[in-house]
């Protein structure tokens, strides 16, 4: 078996590769070539934590993956990451387990790629101001996904703990975000939202993180932080104002997207009002943005076949370049 750690993955696999691989798996899913059973979620309420088990298989390439990921929000105080995960890659022709790889970075990366693909089709072409609400673990790759598809001139960072927003900005610079892109810390979320052309929300909030009335016409919003029924990053006002709501995976959304579950409980909204799924957007079966004024929303809760996409990509490159540790288990 090939064992691949996070540092090794980061050395060979980044946003550009993830965008291509995730788009390909969405196209395969649209053609019925992917088997994606429901994931299993185990919650640990006393720690506001969760453990998720997510299997998927490519029926054409005959490869399968299973991701086990844990989300423990109290971990930073213990010096441990909030999100930890591993991905098991299996040859579906003979059952051989080919690789075990760190999944924490890949989870963030594939989620950023999903937002990037949605942003490419839903945000205005001239979008220049990106507002980032929540500068925790998932937010960094959200920024990278947007930067890969739009010429952003200004990034506005909003976080309850200002020091973390400052550190996030420094991390962007260290990564190589060019000086021409202005990075600013904003304390008032309403100010940041009103200026935004694109908004990325990456929080675990149980209450909406901005007022939907503050979103200007033409704005695109990516919401990736809330993934359980009690969580909500956007309010009903925003959902009502959104001209197009595209979701990553409809089955998962109906079970886990708190803001949309809440909306569906209101008398004048239902899941029938969704514009469609991301796989329909990337295969041109539904329209992307059609005018400069519409407000668009991409809601993501994650699905195992997105992990399948990046795990296959990493395994192929690592195997070709002889990256990782080969061992008997």
C-alpha cells in the first residue's frame, strides 16, 4: 500500500489540478458513471463534533474511495487541527487497497474547487471584490478557488477574532498572493457584504452570518461552512432574493443544509425553487448567470464523489512520480 502524507500531497497537487478533476467527476456523475451511497455521520454533541464516513466509486475507471473525516471545533485549543481525515483508495477490479492518504487538505481543496467551478459560472465576469466571512480552516482554499477563476482586486476578511483574520491575510501573502490584490480586515460584516461582488462563507454558525438585505444586486455567494440541519450561514431574506440557487449534491442538501431546510419550512419556499445541481451547471444543462443584476448562491455540504475525484488524481501523480511510502499492512 502507498501511504501519502499531507506535505507530499501539497507538493504535487493544487487548485488547478483539483478544478479539472472535480469537473470531470461532476460530468461522470451526470452520466450515471459514479456510485455514491449516503454518508454516515456520527455526532458528539458534548464537543459539538462530528465524524463522517463517505464511500464512493467510479464505475468506469473501476476505483473506489472511502473517506473518514472528523471535525472537532475545540481542537485548536489543544494544538490539533479542527478537521482531520484519511482517504482509502481501492482497486475495484480486484479489491486491492492501493493507497491511504491524508484527507484534510484534500477536503479543503476539493471544496474550494467546487466553489471555484460555481463561481466561474455564476459570478459576474468583472467581479473584483471578494468578502470572506470566517477565516478558519476551510476558508483558505475557498479564496484560492475564487482567485483561480476571477481577477480579484480586493479581499475583505471578516472574523469574530480579528487576530485570526490578520493571520489569515499573512498566510495569503506567504502563499504568494500578489501585492496588487489589496487585503483588508473589516470589523463590520455589513460593510464588507455591501462592498462584495463575491462572498465566501466558511463558518459553523447556527445563526445567519450576514443580513440578506445588505447583499447588492449582482453578487454571488458561496456557502460551504454549515453542513448540519441546525446550522445556518445565510438568512431567509437572502434565499428569497437569490435568483439562482445551485447546490453541490441535492440528496445531501435536503438532509444537511440547515439554511435551505429552514427555508423549506416556510410557507413560500420549497426545494423545487432550486435552480439545479452543480453537475448540471458544468454540463450546461442549466444556465449560469444570465444578467448583471441577479443574485446567485452556491450551497455546498460535500459528497464522497468529490473526494473520489481528488484522491484518484493524487494517486495517479504519486504513483507516477514515486511519491509516498510503500509498505505492507
